[in-house]
């Protein structure tokens, strides 16, 4: 690994430097092996221009077959009725809400990388932001399936939107579920806009390199006639910064409003003020888990080691460690407040969560979300890529169980012991959820086949050759 | 038939383009443009152009979104079909705030994107610059300055010579095909 050591000796007098003896700061470059701009262009465009690899077809066919499980599950649901899901009284929400929150949470890391890290001027984000934004868009699509079909008569789902209908009844804006409709649809739309706008200069590069006619038209239309002019870049950069600025409060609000679905309800275990920050931290935690799950294989397949360096992986591990610790703190704090608040219902809800009917789900959650990420303190573990990949999957499993635990422990043990029940999913639940992984993979595979995997201009911008002052700032 | 659009000169590094752009501005040219694979830091000031106007569109979008949010909640839940739910008021600034908030962001984002398109005069698929044989390289690793015929200082001989002086390589005349 080539690295450069910088000190301030050329601007500060040597006597002062001798007196202070500042520590040497080793700066690891973001693109390794002194690659040129042309290498970056060839590498990224090459992925979409090459002949479709055989592995891609195998993965695509497998993903498509898995996705058909969702299709079958939904067709059966619509033709028969919501009774085919395991939802029952008192657990009316079941897997639908669990899967919804799981997928929407995954999306949050993409926006965090593209927006929050952009505002914080974290240059390492450039090589991972495009794929993470794609992940966001596809995860939100998968999330949308569940509430859409959970409404029962899915052909009336448009009643959720403020559109006049034959009943002359409008949506009810006092319900957090209606806020959720606005939050999630805005999130999906803004994520797609941000993703697409960032892609325009890269689509133009592919357009200009295109040989086949379909390619010229396909990328030509998508690139909107972009021509790399400074005036274009000036407005583009401003628009990018503004969209980053808009997405940051958006991403924080979306999971906050998702948590309101629970927190605004007067149920023990849900009605807590810690929910919004705790949900946002959990969302970022699970999202980074998914980013690692997706990018580590891509890095190996496309040999992107110079672009997604060890530094990138270490940084992502650190974010998982930080947010995982926040989630662990939130779990502990919930218990503390349940005890300190001296509300017997709240106290019961938490004792029941850890030692009641769903104790196994609770302890899976704790081992995956609290214990697993703590392994990232160790250098030996974050340098072991296969192990990082396995831990990233455990993070995802843990976060799915977190939502399961929150939704089901509370609902299955409500205020009247006579209505207590035990929720188990049916095979239709299992099929529908399993299939969404295939659906997600289909979309992601199409993305890596046809769209630029990394923002080339942004990657080039963090390379030394991008500096118009020749390295002398 | 062809119409002359302008003269192009290429540069191999951000630094050489940056220095040349300063000289073009000092020379007094007005109708000219730099084509770069990356947004070059500080080039706007070097070319003598100001801040982008995209934020105005964002602000307009945001204000429209906020007002739209208030309007739909008030109209639907307090004016057209008032329903008593949970003892809450028909309209308030507080409970539907998430709706205002989300619509503010949604409309501001649309304002930003369409503002960017409008200010860049996109989509436009037929610009004369695309006739330059190696225009594609400006997305890869080449930098280019184009001075248009429209410029009041443009001269068939002096302008190409000037571009060569400031370090430009492969000086090319761009012609716009006209049917």
C-alpha cells in the first residue's frame, strides 16, 4: 500500500516544528496504486460494456426464481384473503410490519452515505455511494410491498393518498400511519431523484463510448444531453449539495416517523420517547450491514480493490460498531426506564420481552446486534474480509429480529390476559418474505449490469490529479 | 452545409486548464466554456462566473411544498369533511407536521432537480460540441476550452493562435451540421 506522510514543515518554521514535535499523520490515498483517470473510466464503464458474464446469468436466474416466491405468495394472498397470513388477534401486524421496517431500515445506509457523509466531506464515500443508493431504492421498493398488501384489499391502496374517491372520505391525517405514507413515498421519490441525478454525468460517459445503436439511444436518453461543461458542473454540484442537504433531514425523519407507528400507540413497550433515535441508529446499523454484504462480493468479482480499499471497509466496520453500540445502549436504556418509570405494564412488557414467550427471538437479537459488532474492535477481525462479510449478515439477521421482538412481544401479551395469543408465521408469510430477497437481487443485478456502479467524476475528484493547483494548496 | 460553432483546444491536466482559463478570461472573451471530466475546484471564479442559481428553485419548491401540505390537511380534515377522531382538533400546526415536513422536502427536491435541468438547458441532445471528434474524452481524462464564434473578440486567426499560446493542444474548429 502506498501512502504519503504529510507534515507542515514547508509552511511552519523549522525551529517551531522542532519545539512542538508534531505527530506524523499518515494519509492513506482513497484510490490505490496511483491509478489514472482513464483507468477509472475503463474500470467502471468496462463493467457495463463487457459481454454479460456467465455468473451474472446464473445469479439472475436464481434471483428470479426466488423472487417468484413473493409473486406466488401475493397472488395467493390477494385471491384468498389476508387470513392466509399468520396475523391474528391480538397480533394484527405480524410479519408485514416487521418486514416493512426491516427493508426500509436497510435503505437508510444508502442515504447516509450519499447525503450525510457528503455534507461531512467524507471523501471515502465516493466509491461506495452509488451502489448504496441503488440498495436504498430497491430496499424501499421491497419495503413498500408489505404495507401495500397488508391493507387487505390492495386494489384500494390508493385511498391512502389524498386523491378524491367515490366515498368522499379523505385520508385521516391524525394517524401516524398516514404520516408514514407521506414519509415513505417522499423517501422513495427523493432517493430515486438523487440516485438518478448523480448518475447523469456517468451515463453521458457511457453514451459517448457507446458503439451499438441501442446503447447510444438508451444511455443517450438517460443522460439528457449532459456535456461535461463547467456551467453544467456548477449547477450540478449545487443541486447535488442541496439534495444532500434535503436528504439528511429526510432520512432522519423517515425512520422517526416509522417509529411513530409504534411510539404514538398507547401500548407498553412501544410508547417510549427513545424510539425515534433508537430506530434511526438501528436503521443505519442494518443498512451498513447490507452495504458490506453487497459490496464485498462485488469488490472481489470486479477486482475493485484499488477503489474499495481496506480503509473503506474499516470505516464501514467502525460505523457498524458505533451504531451497534448505540442500539445496545438503547436496549439497556429501555429496560432501565421500564424499571425506573415504575409502570407495572411497562415493566411486565420488558420482562416478557427477555424471558417470556418470545425469549429466543430476544436473545438472537441481542447476540447479533449487541455482541457481534463488538468484534469489530479487533484489527484481526476487520482485516479478515470473509469474517467481516459473515458478521454483516448476522447484523441483518439481528435487525430483522429486533423488529420482530418489538412488534410481537407487545402485541401477543396485551392488557387482557384472556386475549393473549402466540403468533407464528404461515408458509405464505415465509414465501412472501423470502421472495423479496430474490426481488431485491434481481433489481440489484440489473443495476450492476446496466448502470454505472460508481460515480466516476466523484472518484476522480478525490484523486491527486484532480487538484488544479498541482498539490499546492 | 456547415456553420462554424467555435474553436476547441484540449489540455491534459486540471492545472493547465485552470491556468489557461484564467488567461482566456483576462483576454476579455465572454462566450466560451470549459469541458472537464470532473468539477474542477475553483474554476467558476477563474472563469469569472458567479454562484449557481439552483438554490432559488429549491427554496421555491420548499415553500410550495409546505403550503401544499397545510392546504390539503386543512381542506380535507377541517373544511371539506370534518371528522372527530380521538378528540384531536380538525386542524392544527402540530399533529400533521410530518406531512408538511415531508412535502416540503419532496417539492424542494423536485425544484432542485428541475432547476438544475432548466439552468443547464437540458435535455438537449443536439449540441454542436458533440461534433468534436474527441469530445468523448472530456468525460474521461481530457480537458477542453471552446471559444464560440459568437464572441465579440473571436477572430479566425487570432483566437486559435491565442489558445495555442495558453497551452492548448490539438486546436480544432467545431462545425455545426445544418440540413
